[in-house]
């Protein structure tokens, strides 16, 4: 009874705490925040930390800050790399959304990668509790992605989802509201960006940063050979001459640049398929594989995976928001939450 009363007077929240972006949903209202997971910290003369900016404003400062300001990504490879800054970020988003309209602190469900250790799970929970949550529940990313992609997770059928985020790729076989097999690898958007940075340095002697690498991936990145090559001008610093320069790259360059991380994702997918029980494997042959996350938007990745594993592969509708939407639905449907959330 008390929980029901508290729920009436607070805005319960769902948070997709991603390496690249953090999305916050209010129960019954949908997504209200979709910002990069970046915090700009300013240090005063005594060395004390103050939040200067959070989200897009902070991301715009990456690589451009003076000595007393640091733009920090507190999440790395899907886990908390900086506990204090993560807590600051969660607190900022909670206060921005909750706006003190509720009389009580919110209940929060947070989406986390499948591969988190007990210590890492505890760190996520403690961050949210310290930031002002009344209760904190965790849901694993493959389950949230499947729910958000519209897969009927409670049915007695096997479904396979591959969520390629910023820090991790989550692969899960789902049936009867639970994860039958799941695998999390730390090869995803960030590693694709790094492979582009390394490729540009090795093949063109050009030094570029994370932001430019991400722009290249979005604009000309591809997993397959395109009928018509895409072209992009890239600016950076020549590591030999030390001068600023601009070069032209193509989608074929990027296919070559990203082949190793994509190969790692393929190998992880093969491993999950090998471990899938025969009855569920039959369902997956029929239902195919669903791609979610930002990585699902890489040109031709669905076709590339399908060619290798000989199964149909589909990109979910609005793949960038699938995990966040699934986390929000889990908050609204307590039976799904109880089956799929991790509880201590």
C-alpha cells in the first residue's frame, strides 16, 4: 500500500546508462532526455570539482578544453570508469527530469550490460541511490533491447537480439521472458572509432580525434562493398610534417578500417548460435536475428552478418532507441521487470 502511495507522488524513471548516450524516460510519458554521456568538470584554484556542463554541451567541449576544465566520459566499455562523475551525471539528469515536482524520490530502473560483475552492478545501483533514487532495479541490455524492438519476449519461442552500443555488443537468446544464453563483448561503437583513428594514422599519416572518427563512421562507414562509393573530406594533422591538412577518403577505406571489430562481433554471434539449444535454434532460423543499437545503422551490416551466418538479419525500427524504450516498458510492466531485472 505504501509503495502504491509513493508511486502516485513520484515520477518513476527508466535510464539507459550508455557509454555513448544516456536516455531517461518518465513512466507514462516516454523519453525526455537523450544526451551524450559526457560531463565537463571545472576545477577551482583549490582543486575542487564543479560541474560546468552535462550532455551535448559537454560533448562539444571534448578535445577543446583549457587546463582547468576536463570533458570526461564516465562510462567506458559499458561500465562505470569514474564513480564520482557518473554519480554527478545521474544526479543531474534525475534533478532535470524530476524537477522536484514529485513529493518523493523516484524509483529507477537502469539498463546495464549482461557482462557486468557483481561489483560493477553494485556501483551502478549505489550511484543512482546516492543521486536520489528511492529504489533501483537493473535490467540486462539484451532483454531491454528485445522488449524495445517489439520482440514478444514472454512467448515460448526463441528470439536472438544483437545490440551494438557504444561500449559493448550484447547478444542474447530470449525465451519465456528470460535470457537463455547471453554474451557481452567490449567491441562496439568506440572500438570501431578507434579502428578508424588507427587506420587513418597508419595509411594516411593523419591524426584525428574521437569526434572526427565518429563522423567518418556515420557518413561513410560500411560493412559491405557499395555499388557507389561514398566520399568524405577529412581534416586532421599530418603526423610527419606536423601541419594541418585535409584528405579525401571513401567508404571502401572505411570497410577496410572496420573489418576487424566487425569480425569480432561476428565471432561472438557464431559462439552464441553454437551454444543455442536445438529447439530454440529452430525458432531463430524461422524468426531471424534482430539488430539494435547505434552499430545497427552501419551500412550493410545486416546483409554482411546474414551472408556469413546464413540466417535472415533485420534492423529494428528506431534501433538507437530500442534499449531505452525496452527499459521504459519494463518499468511499466512489473511482471517483465521481475523476470528480467537483476536483483541482489
